């Protein structure tokens, strides 16, 4: 393991997995730029943490916002793509706009962000693109057609991008967590079980991201799958 101080951009850093990743990286001494659509939601206060407000779902203005971000923070040499949301139901229950909005946030915005930073990353001595996928990227499930599609897209995207970057110093990694007990489930009618072996916690994913970032130069961690020992889904009353 190497502990070179890095400047890492974390999307969705105001809550859940993104917040856990940001805190973990700060504790290791890295600089962290926290991306969120509402900086008022941040609870992180640290001398090496800088919040930056950008709505990733606003594709019309995203290119301009990313130029501002890259200009303001030219030392960024890693990104943890943790922003996203879940929406589930039978396909016919989705409106056309709901399908587009979910794909825009969960996949299209990610591809925009990676594309924008990739040329600069290829000029750096070492850089990391770490995508937070899902167990939904591994197997389709009932009522998950659109969500699974967005996560399958991330997995295919990361695999292809890894091949494209193989001769550069850009490492492309994917973490596929199972059910993580976070705010992700607040607006859903189901959630993971309450016992310790029935769910992951955000720090489990943050530990995997930190392992990738701190791995020695010259190796790439392609994909990490994380799951609770005993998967349990419970429905809310």
C-alpha cells in the first residue's frame, strides 16, 4: 500500500456512501472535494475538505459547471462516483421522464464527468476513477429494470474505459455493493435487514474505495463485489 497524499473528488458527498468515502479519505490525509447539489446538506468540517455545489442531473449546464470545477481544483487526481438514487417498479409504472431522469443521474452524468477529467488525468503520474456500482449491475431483478439498466451501464462503461486507459496511468475500478443501510432507502418501500450480517454499512464501501486509492502504482483493482453474509429484504409497513 502507498499513502501518497492525493486530491480526490467525491460525488454525492453529503450523505451515505459518498459521505463515508469523504470522511475516510480525509482521515488518511487526502484533500477531498465534495460534490453535491446542495452544500447546505454538508455536515463535514475539515481543513482539507472543500464543498462544491453542482447538480449532476442538470445535463444542460453540466459541461460549463465541470469546466469551472476543473479550473478551480486543478490538482484533482481521483474521483469517487458515489452520487445516484434508486427508483423501482414495473416498467409500465415509469413515465418517460422518470426513465430519462434516472438514467441521466445514474449513468449519463457519470460519463460526462469522466470524459471531462480524463485528458488531464492521463497527464498525471497516477489517477483513479472509482465507480460505485451495485449488485444490480450483476443480475437483473423484478421491478428493477431501469435501475438495473443504469448500473449495468456503469459496469460496461468501466470495463471498456479500463481497456482504453490500460496504457496510461489512469486506473479504472468498480465497486458493486449489496444492500447498504443508508438514506438510499428512505423513500423506498423496502430496506435491508436490521441484523449486522443482513446489511452493509457505508464504511464498508468507503474502506474498499480507500484500498483502491492507496494501492501501489502499477496495479489495478478491476472490480470488488461486497455483500452482507445473510441478505435479507424487509418491507416497510
